[in-house]
C-alpha cells in the first residue's frame, strides 16, 4: 500500500471549493535513513524514533495545529496565510479535523465507512465511500478529492518512516525553552525535496513546532506547523459531526485539478 510519506505542503480541500496548494502524486516509499550514513546523526534519529513511538502507540489522540505559509501576490510580494485545525483521532478508523483560517471553515470526518467534508457557512457536505483503515482512507481522499493534511506524517502508523524517507542529513541543533511552553530538542533534517527543523518535547517527545523549506522548485511555499494541546489516549474524544451536517445540501467531490486552486 502506498503511504503519504512527505513533509511537503498541503491544504484541506474538497468539493472543488478548496483544492490543494501544492499537492503531489504519492510515490512508492523509499527506504528510511539509517544511522550509518555519515550525514545522518544517530542522536537525531533517536529523538525522531522516540517521537514516532510515542505517537504510534496512542490509540486515541487530539491536538491543535496552527499552520502559516506564504504565497506570492501578483506583484511577487509574499502574502502570509494562517490556518487553525483541531484534530481528533481514534485508531484505526476515526478522524475529525475542524478547520478555521483565512478562508471558509470546513470540517472533515472519517468513520471507517466514508470520509466527508462539511462547509457550515455554505450549508454543504460532500461524502465519499472510504476504506476501513486510516492510512488507506488518506490515500483515497487524496486520489479522489485532493484532500491532504500538512500534519499527516504525525498521525500515520509509522511516523518515523514518514519523516525519515529519503533522508540525506539529520542532526541535533540543540535545545530551546522558547517553544511550546516546555524544553524541546531541536532536530534539523533534509531530503532532496525539503529541509525541515523540528522542535520535539525533551520529556514527552511530542512535536511542538515544524518549519519546512522546500528546496525543489521556486513556487512551493515555506511553511510553519505549530502543535499544541496534546491529549493522548483520552477517553473524552469528540468525533461527532456538527449538528448541521445531517441537514446540509449534498454536493460531489471534484477530482484534483478540475477546479481553480484556492489560497488557504
């Protein structure tokens, strides 16, 4: 099964109302980086592996994400956009993402049978039959509707394999007390497509901040992803759809590329 193993940028999208900014076709995963590579420091891989294990073992989790990215205006000036998301996940087949940002609000739902996107301001909902496993659903949602989450690498079964795919360098920058209200270990990684810097909790090994700089192409945005309000294995997880979703008008998803890209 193909998996989403890229830290390249994406946006929540559906029904032709919101389409991905820079979504790329998933490719067969390459082998994960090994500590034997001279440019890949074992200490950096150890921190990434501990983060991955902490996330992968959680049967249920929730967190908030704030994403900032820039897009060039007609005059070439970079314009910055903000998107806030509240994510709730119960493995293996339940996901809810509530999105607020510089664009229309949208709610994404997955219940093991279908995925759906609800636009409360427009009173519209699009739904599609989905596979019974989270990662298969993510692939289907991308293929059929261009839906992609910029934090996807942190919710798959094996975040370590996702983050370290095609890794060419990795090293520990140091520690910070200025991010996430806690002490974090800072890890810098790179592959042929991007350079990234991750702030990971020194004690709880949860990701707090990620800065991404794509290196393959001038049109791809720089991006920041900030994580907060982590709750792991919490019994109180709200996965219910918004009350208006049941009465919303039904629309169809449009295939990726069939609508003009919207800036999110």
